[in-house]
C-alpha cells in the first residue's frame, strides 16, 4: 500500500511539474509563434498595422501575463473593454498559479530524484512516466477527433465561470489579431512539446537505470572475487 502511494505521488509530481513547465514554455515562446503566423493569417491586412506594431501589442499581452508585478494592461493601438480586461486578469491568475506550481514541483523533483539515486526508485519513476505519456496523446486525439472550435469553447467553459472570454471585436479589437487558428497552433505546440519532454525524461531515466544496473553488477563481481 505504501509503495503504491509512493508510485502515485511520484507520478503526480512528474505530471504536474512537466505539465506546468510546458505551459510556461508555451506562453513564454508564444511571441515566436505569433510572429511566424502574422503573414499566413494576414494579420497586417486585417488590423491595418505593420508587423513591428503587431509584435509590440502582442508582447504587451505576454509581459502582462508572465510578470507578477505588472498589474496594468494597456495596448498601444487597441481599445479594451472592462470584460476583456477581466478575462486577461483571470488568465494572468491561472498562469501565475501555474508558475508557482512549476517552481514548487521543480524543487520537489530535485529531492525526489536525489532519493531515487540513493534508493533505486528509477523503475517506479519509469512506470509513472510511461503512464503519463499516454495523457497528452489522448488529449491530442480528443482535439482532432472533435472540431477545434468545439474543443476551444469547452476548454474555456471548464476554466472560466463567465462569458468574458467571448470577445466583441468592436469593444476588444485585440481579438482580431488573435484568431482561433493562432490558438490551435499553440495547442498543437503545447502537446508536441509535452510529449517530447516526457520522452526525453524517459530516455534519461533509462540511462540511469542502466547505470545503476551496471554499477550493481560491478559491485557483485567485486564481492564474488
């Protein structure tokens, strides 16, 4: 029973740490994704703004969401409604909670992996990881099995208890440069990155297991001699 609890707790720790890490990386790297989509999504034509101005406005969003000390969201070239500001504030709160969980998970993971190296818990960590790798694949399947618009709507309905996320382009024209296609690419980037992180961790754990087994075999041979 205790061993099962340890396996579950380590699996949960890996899940939360990798999930929150990938969310942070996805948001922090989103300006690169946004820049690459300006031309394909015809955002210059839609907004009437040049590329550098579009980037300036998007970076205002990212800085507001990631910087815990930035409490004011003011776009250089777009008006904003009180409902729109409330939604961005709610997103900011979620991201700040995510980042706190990520930092705590990173610290806890350090001590867990130190314990694993001493107590040989690498195999239990590997089992947890193999189970977790299935989760992003299931979510990717659900995203592509349904219409992305439906997936996107249900995603917002789960996270938010109001309709502030439904932007009126007349009151919050920032939404014109943040079309659904942009968020679809961001979701795909997030899931692919999550799978890659879990696979890399699996490779590193396999190497550690081989190292432990090799060391144990060497010790057994020495004792036999």
